[in-house]
């Protein structure tokens, strides 16, 4: 579907279920999420991502290394509706999740930048948001590398119970104009 110098961003395949389940059962990868996922939860998540891509033509896509064809995670876009409880919704968010062995190589910003190109050029979005738990400094660094700016609108994630250590989230944004001039 899309390619960068080192990555292929594509639709999900049946062969992706096992490596994705392994990624989502890794406590290190999932440390900024409420919990790791069981195999069934992971499979259900891939099914949902596939369905949303089929319905909309976009979503959270699989990411693989071009050199080996190995699945390394996902990157893509998701719609947050006005009832999400997240500031400034409705909006389109960008998100990613990569297996730990692929951290530190610049894959997340490389893939995410290509997805921003899709959001601004193909979907004609005027802005794209991203959010994460406040302790998740690695994802915030990716957001900053993409040229996104912290909106200063920290919020309690509506799907986490009060007092959860990951409850507080930050919200980043990039406009079409900011992306084109960076």
C-alpha cells in the first residue's frame, strides 16, 4: 500500500496474527497500556483493524521490513468521535506499536511520517492528533520528531479507571501546514 526507504505499510495478512500476538503479549511493549493482550484479544484487535481498513480505506496498517518481509508492528490512523471523551474530538489520530526488537532504529517516525503524508495528501485532513500516557516519553519523542506539538491539554483517559497510573494523557497535534513546512 505504502512504502518508505526501509518499510512497507500494508493491509493485514493471516500470517500477521502470530507475530502480532507475540508483540502484544510482551510486557515491555505494552508497559504504557493497561495490560498485555491474550492471543484472543490480539486476534480480535487485528480483526477490528482489518474491518476498519476495509470499511474506510484506512486505519492501523501492518508494518513490515522491506528487506525481510518481517512484521514489526503497526502504524496508521484512527477516528476518535465526539463521544470519545478526548479533548478536541472528533479528530483523526495517528498511532503506532512496534515490537521491542525494532525500537531505536527510527522505524516509528519513518512509518508515521508516510502515514501523515497519506492523511494530508489523500484524506485531505487539516490536522492530525496523537495521544499517549504521560510517562510514555518514547512515543512523545516520536511525536516531536514528526513535528507534532503538545497542545497542553492533558486529560484523564476515559477508558481508564480513576487513579490508574496511566490515566493522565497528553495530546499532540500537527496541522497540514506544519507538516508541509517541516
